[in-house]
C-alpha cells in the first residue's frame, strides 16, 4: 500500500511537470501570434516605441487600409481562386492515381510510383527558369493557370504516397462485395473507397492548402498585375525603400494567416489519423 501511494505521488508529480512544460511550449508558440494581432492595431510610432504594450487606441483603420488601399481584398480573392482550384483538381487526380497504384494489378505500377516519388526530390523553385520560358512562349504569364498548373503537379509525389498507403490498408473484400452487387470499379471507387478515405483526403488537402496558400516565389515571378497576384505577393507591397507602413502591413499579415489557422484547427484532428493509417503499409 505504501509503495502504491508512493508510485501514485510520483505519477502526479511527473504529470504536473508535463503540464507545466506543455503550458510553457503553448505560450512560446502562441505569443508571436498574439503579439501580431495586438501590433496590427498600433500606429508606426507605437510599434517601435512600445512594441510589447497594448495600443493606446485601437487603429481599426489599419485593416481598412490593408483591405482597400493595399488591395488585400483582391489578393485574398485571387488566393482563394488559385488554392480552391488546386485543392479540388489535385485531390481528385492524386486519389485516382494512388488508387490505381495501390488497388490495381499492372506491371508498371511500381515504376510509376517511383517516378512520382522522384518528383519529391525536385524542388519547385528549380524549375522556375524553364517554366517561365515555357509559359512566356504560350502566353500563360500573369495568368491563374501559370500558378495553378505548377502547384498541382508538385503535389503529386507526397499526396500520392500518402493516399497509396491509405488505400493499401483498406480491405479488398469491400470492393469485391461491391462488384458482386453489380458495382463497377469506377463506381466502387466513388461510392465506397472515397467516402471512407476522408482521413487521408483531409491530410493531403491540408498539406496542399498550406503549401499553396503561403507560396511566394512562384507567384512573385509568374504574376505582374493586381488582378492575379496572391496574398504572399501582396504583402510585399507594404514594404518600401523609404517607408514601411507597419500597422497596415501587420493587419494584412493577420488577414493572410487567419485562413490557415482556421483550416488547421478544423482539420488537425484528421491529420494524425490520416498519416498513421497511411504509414502502416507502404
């Protein structure tokens, strides 16, 4: 009994220490975001003279300037169009490719998977010059497609790898039962496999969203006008050689970061399940 009480007290102490460490880590990770929100309501003078204090007066005008004068509203819409298109098309293509590799028997499936995986070793920025030359020749510069096409292609390796592992763990008896009931292979994919694969789909969707929403260099090179520029490029407008409007710039950063936080909070519980389900078989 004495040893039990001793072990129980040790467990409580270790649990308390763990909670303290987690609280400290949460503060460390959340403080920059909290500071960003507070600083977005300050004037330029307050940002420099009192960076860690609350603003004397809430400068809501910073958000108005960022949205209207800084064209963040237009950039936000452009990002939604680009990211939304990339998400829908890439998820559809990657799921079909992963399904064909994981569930169908054909001689070149291993080779095709190796080709997709080799694409993960090639950063998108290595292809900027040939892509720029190609898009210039066919008139795709300063166009939504000049961003959408590279973004979709460079999701193939990681997304197909994750979904192949996810599909590989599903019992084949489900498809066999569907075929016996008169369902085609295409119908089994749409009606059975995809609905039960939401964990993997949410996982690759979150990775795709995060990478596409925050991408800067490709969008900076391939877009020239406000009608096509995305949010990361639009944020650079607030930085000038002689003066930087820190208040509106920080407000614009808050607007740009907010969708990522919302999406992550909504889908974070799906990530671990999707990754672990796809990690058992490879």
